[in-house]
């Protein structure tokens, strides 16, 4: 098994274990907290997510793409991370009351004050984790993240049952960060610099200022629906949209997050060793859409089943927006790795310009459709995703030499695979519909049918992903087999 395959395997285990705990927690939390309480946390989380993009400041991306990473450069990266993270902690703590006043809810300020504390801890683990990603050594990340996820689950559920309301989610996030950072310090290499340094700070800042902007703007785009809906329609509407988007987030944890952790180091390695990224990018898109499109297609069909089983009957208003958002993200999968490809080539300025353009599409789509409620907002996101394909392709053609015809050819097998995978569930839905009487059986049996059809069609098409699955399965069996 190659280094990249092993890293993907470890990253997948990390994400799946985290998803299981997150899903188990969501099932409980959605039945203990009210939509308004979840809406309050969702709005605060948007500000926290935006601040976290400032906090990270593209430092991990700098370390991954840097061709000659020295101890001095790592120490300078740590210095910059501390400066920015602590500044963001102050901004979160002091800006909480302003956000609360804007949305007319003091709970937002309380959540943001707790979230700000985690920003003081993050730098002491973030740089170490970035180094492990660069080396495609994800075992320490797996252990630290698993410990953090277990902590988040235990604290959130316990505090929610004890009546802490939305603050249970805030405290669980802080506890998880503390555990994760402690683990990263434990795994720190013996040769790793332990103290920050000002030497080389300017070089780190020059790259990171553009790289950080890429993720900051991306986070604004990700949080734009909640921010706009919260102001225009209130906390309950935010919660409904957040739960609709939860189906897409399931895919993020199942497939996208493992890939995104590995793809930039993979692209950067391809650039360093072969001087080309386009081939690696096309292979990644082919694999990602082969998994993502069938998953999202089934989730769109079975949205009522997924919403009811995971969140309960009080969230039925999220079903139709969820179906539209699944279509939007299916389009986004075609270019979701574009910024990582540009950053791996060192094109931080181009990646930043691309992200700004996509944010403008997102905001325009939302503002045009928000008068039509959360369903309109979902349609606005779908329109922005369609426009994003064209814009991303233009930048990728200039940055890594990727032709549109090549990208199209890499996606055609995934289209055939999606049709074959969801055909049985789609036929069932057309004949009987997905109703309140059969949503459980449709979700469970339909999901098994889709997974079986996906594997069969994957084999029938001789898709290269099938070979990867077989090799990974053999490796897993070899690891788990008792030694004799």
C-alpha cells in the first residue's frame, strides 16, 4: 500500500469514527434541544468558523507546499499562528455582544465567549498537525481527533441532558479542542522546535496572507446562508436550513474530509516530484464524484427518511431544502479541490481570487432568492454552485493547465455509476413514494440497495476505484488478522 493510500485509509477511519459520534450526538441533541436553541448555536458557530479561518491563517498550507521546510521556518509559523489565534480570541470575546445585539439574542454572545477560549490553545497543536499532514503521516491525527470526538460527544450529550441548552454545544467544543491539543503535544517529534521565533516570519506571512484569505472567504461563503437567513427570518429558519445542510455535511465527513486532508499534500508531492498536478487532480475528481454523486443522489431521494430518522419529526420543513442542497453540492464536487490544487502549486493569489468570485456568486444567489424562504435560499446556493464550475475551470486552466474536456471525461464514468447505483431506489420512490408510513424501511432497505448497486456497477464499469477498494480491504484484513 502506497503512502497516499495508507494516508487516505487512516483519514477515512478518522472521519468515519468522528461521523459516527457526531451522528449519535445529533440524534440525541436534536431531541433534547429546541430548534431555537440549535439556531442560536448555529449562528454563533458561523462567527466561530469565520474566526477560525483567520486563526489558521494559511499556516498549514504554507508548511505543506514549502519545498524546503526547516526548523526555523516551523518556529516562524508557530509565532504567526500564536499572534493571529490570540488576536481572534480577543475578537470573538469582545465581538460577541455586537453579534448578539445584531440578531437580538444574548445567547449568541455567551456561546462566542466560550468558543474564544479554544483559540488560545489551538496554535500549540496546529503547527504539529500540519507537519504530520505534510509528511502524510496521519496516525497522530487519527488518535488525537478520535480522543477529541469522544470528548465532544460525552460533554455535549451530558450537558444537554442536564439542561445546559445551547451552551452544552459550546462547552463540548472547548473540551474537544483541549484534548486534541494535548494529544498533539504528546506526539510532537523530538526534533521539532518548541519555541516560537521571529526569524523568517516575513516569508511565512507573505504566503499565508493569501492562503488564509482563500479559507476565510470560503468560510464566509459557507456561513452566508445562516447569516442572511438568521437576520431575515430568525433562528428557527436558521436551524431548519442547518439541518437541511446536515445531509451534505454527512458526505463531508464520510468522504470529503478524508480526501481534503490528503489532497493538498498529494498535489504538492506530485508537483515537487513530477512538476505536474493536473493528472493527480483529474484522478481525485474521478474518485470523489464516483463516491459523492451516488451518495448525494440517494440522499436527495431519501431526504424525508434521513431527516426523520436522524433528527425527528420536528424538522420536516428541512426536507425540500435538503434535496436542493444535495444537488448543489453534487455540482460543487467537480471543483471542490480547486483551491487546494492552486495552493499546492504556490498560486495563493489565484486561489484567493477564485474564492472571492465564488463568494460573490453565493451572496448574489442568496440575496436574490431569500424572499422565497429557506427553499429559495437553497435554490440560490444551487445557482452559485453552477456558476462556480465555470469560474474554477478558468482558474485551473491558467494555474495547472487543466482542460475542460479532460475534466468532463473524468466525470462521465461517475455519471453512469450514479445512474446504476440509485436506479433501484429511484424506481421504488416513483412507484410508492417516500411517505410517513415507509420512510424507515425506505431509508434502511433503500440505502442497502443503493450500496449494493453501487458496488455492482463499479465492478461492471471496471472503474479504477474498485481496485483501490480491493487493495484497501486486503490491507485492512491483513492488519486485523491475528498474528500466528
